[in-house]
C-alpha cells in the first residue's frame, strides 16, 4: 500500500469546489439557532412556532432527498448541484428583507430543499472522483469541514444577531459565489448510461445489495437519532438542572464535542488503511456506548464533557465511513440515489431524536434514557465488531462492490 493513498489533492479544482460548498452547508441551522429567541420576540410567537424554522429546513431533506438523488443520476451532478447552491444563497438572503414569519418559513422550506441537493451531491462527487483509501481520506476532510462550520457558525450568528435578527440571513449570500465557482471548477464525472422512470427504479433496487445497504442506512438513522436526542438535547437539560451550567458552559461542551468529531474525521483515511468501513462503524457504536455511560455516571461537568467527547469521536468516525461504504457498493449510475437515501435517513434521525427523547422523558429521567441508550449502543457495537472481525481493510483501488 503506497504512502500517498491518504494524500489530499488540495490543488484539485473539484475538491476545492466541494469543500467550499460543504463549508456553506452548516450555515443552515447553527448560524440561525442563536437568533431564534430574537425572531420569536420580533413576531410575538411561541417557542414551538419559532422552532418551525428548524423543522422546515429538515423536512424537505427527509421527503425529497431520494427524488433529488434520482434526478442527479439522470440529468447529471452539476445540473443539480449548481442550482441548489444558488437557491440556498438566494432564499437565505431574501429572508433578511422579510417581515412576515410565514414568508420566512416558506423561504426556509425552499432553502432546506436546496441544502439537501448540496448535501447529496458533495459526497456523491467525492465518491465518483476518488476511490479506495483516498475516498475515505477526502470524505473525512469533507466531514471535518461540516463539523468545523457547526462549531464556528453559532458564534457568528450570535454576534450578527446582536445587531438585528435579519443580519445573519445575509451571510447566506456566500453560497452564490460558491455556486459560481463550482460552475467553473466542477467537471461532470462519467457515470454510465442514464436511466429514467421505472428502468431507473428497477435498476437501483437490483444494483444495491439489500442487506448491506439496509444495515448502513439503519446505522445512519440510529447514530444520528441517538446523538441528537442525548448529547444535543438531553445533555443541556442535565447540565442546567444538575450543575446549574450557563448557556456559555453548555455551548463550550458541545463545541469541544464537535471539535473531537472533526479531528477524528480527518484521520479516516489513515484508519481505513487498517480496518474496513463496516468495522469503523462498529467502533463508532462502541464509542457511543462508552461515552453515554460516562455521561450517565458523571458527577461533574468535566466528566460529562469527557463522555460527550467520546460520543463525538464515534460520530466523527461513522460519518465518512458510512458515506465511503455506500459510495463503494453503489454503481456510478445509481450513486447519487443511494447517497440521497443516506441523506434522508440522516435528516430523519436528527428530527426524530430530540422528539423521541423529550417525549420519553415524561416516563423516565434523562439519566435513565442515556443509561439505556449507552447499554444498547455498547451491545450493538460488540455484536458488530464480532460480525466484521474477518473483513479486510479498505483497498487502495477497488470495484464498486468490494469492501
């Protein structure tokens, strides 16, 4: 195995356009979250109605991702990617000049649809252009860019929101030059003969190994739902109730966790030299289990932070590994469709997790829910490790079906 398999081709215009586009994506929610109270007060609405600005952004990704992926496979990657980037920027900027909550909400629905297109196509382009260990390495960098944005943008949104709640929406304009750059930098990869209608659907079903694909999509949903339900929803309530932690302390804990995810994602190419993608996902389940149990027994903010960081390590380990595995088993002419289903399960998990955990908290404490989740994830991780114990590591160059 050559020493340059994990080398990132930073000078590649394709990679530059992908990373610029990826850095735009975390603007969707982290930028806006700090100004939600100001938007609520400005329109005189309830917390629940204000939160629709987040829900409206995720719902299109759950419903429309498969349609967007199918379209990208049929008409071409660039023809979906470029309009999605431009629409993301335009709809975001327009919200800065609106004083009707209903119109802002409608713009968020449109922006969420556009963001789903960008999410799908960034990882699809990577899987089209790179393979083997280098695919893992580039997907790791791409995931790290997402995590970095998620860590930084809340501070940007909060600072700009202190001027006026409209101002953060202006930041979405950066997606427009990103789209213009992508027009010049991206080249349409060869994907085989495009198929339409029923021919596409039949081919897509036949092309994916059902058992492996179902396991990867299921893992995606579970990892997202547990992370968003425990660390991003339950943990802040625990920190407030048990340790009287301020919003600054809670923000710091979540930022440290996100940085841990980014750091691990950057090493995905190196890890793929040693283990298969499935085994890396199995280890991520173990990390979730250990981290959540540390949170459960934690008697200090410091120990709870350690637990959150271990979960963050698992999250950073899983994201590029799952994308690499799906990109590997999907034939090029169906790859965007396959990855679009991953995107739908991601958004579904992120939406369902907080609702499920806050709903179950009526019946059991957050501590009990975290303990049960930790035990379940630990057992799943051990089982997955046993199943994947004989799998070979990721190869430097491989056929679409090989692991």
